[in-house]
């Protein structure tokens, strides 16, 4: 049971990084990104391939972040001028493009066979059990990302991004380069998603394109909405609630032993959907009563 809880905490930590990245896109900047999983996948594959080639873990993770940020800048430069609706649709298409690219670039990614044998960093260091060591690594990454997001949200950059989110025309009238600031936000969020992808790849030690479906993006949206868009702290508890619901339904067999496996799997999906709907509607209402609303941002300088 202890190992299961440690594994669950590790998964929550990785998902928190994804949620923090999406929160930077939508909660702070107002970018409706339906392709967040693409940056997650790029970070995972880049880190996996480089470490298998002998590159140190941290260097490989940094390279994965660089690939994801570069991809986000190219995507944003081509699509952010088109308007919010077009951007949302194109990001969803971009995530599928990345997944299909990973599936068909067999010489590099092994396609549907996936990449096995991805090494975990610092295994057995100091005699600490591997799963505890990795949880510590994930918690450090979450702590650094959380602090960074808090600092950025309160910085002049964060205030400008919120001003653009609230009133783009007013920000432009004050001389702000809206496209440049949105690209900056897109890059930050993509980098956090890439870190999450790298940690995921080295945790499960095997990646395959089917792990990076749009479902991951929409679960991340759920976590962010439950915690409250724009709230860094909300990304933590929103993700924890989401994972608790997803994992809790795995134990349905214990309370309904009379139902066979296929029907139980279908009921689990129904329960997850209903649970997420109820949480999105009611938990956010309760959260809105307990947390003060963020005041509209003002642009400084």
C-alpha cells in the first residue's frame, strides 16, 4: 500500500506540472490551448531518446524543454494572429500532428512499438529506494515550478499578461507588444509541460504515442478548472482531486463484485465523467466562496 501511495503521489506531481503550464496559458494569459499534450510528448520523447544515447538526464530534460519551447514559438507565431477560436482548433490539430509524427517516424521513435528501457536517473543513489528517490525528484521539480509560477504571476510580466487577457485593445493602446507577450507565455507553459513529459518518460521507463492523446489535455483542463483558472495553488489541489477520482474508481470491483469486468470498465468511465462534471460545477462554486477573487490586472510601466 505504501508503494502504491508513493506512485500515486509521483503521478500527481507530474500532472501538477502539466496543470501549472496550462494555467499559465489560460488562467493568466487567456490562451485557449487544446494541444497541451503535444509539448508533454515532445519533452518525453526528446528526453528518452537523448538519455538512451548517453546524454545525462538533466541535459536531456533541458533539451526536451528547448524542443517544446521552440515548437510552441513556431506554433504561436503562425496561429496567434488568427484569433482565439482558430488558435484553440489549431492547437488541437497540432497535438494530433505531433502524435502521428511520433507514430510514423519509426526510424527514430520505433512508432507503435514505443521506446522501452528508458533509464531512471540516479538509481540507487545513497541507498535510497528508487521509488522514493524519484518521488523526491518530482517534488523538487514541482516546488521549483510552483515558486517560479508564483513569482512570474506577481511580476510585471504576469501583470501585463493578465492585462492582455482582460482587455487586449487597452494593452495595445499602452504600447504593449501583445504577440510577443503571448509567445512568452506560450513558451513558459510549454516548458513546464516538457519537464512533466521528461519526468513521466523516466518514471514509466517506456513511452509510446498512444500515451499522448487529447484526453490528457482535457484532464489537465479539468484539473485547472476545479482548482480555479489563474490560481497557482488551485493547480495543486485541483490536480489532487482529479487524480483521486480517476484512481478511486479503480476500486469499484471491491464494492460491486457481481459485475463483470467489461461492464465494470464501462461503469468506471461513466462514474469518472459524472464525477468530473459534478466537481467542475460544485467544487468551483465552493472554491469561489472561500478564495478572494483576483482583481483585474493593471499594466505597469
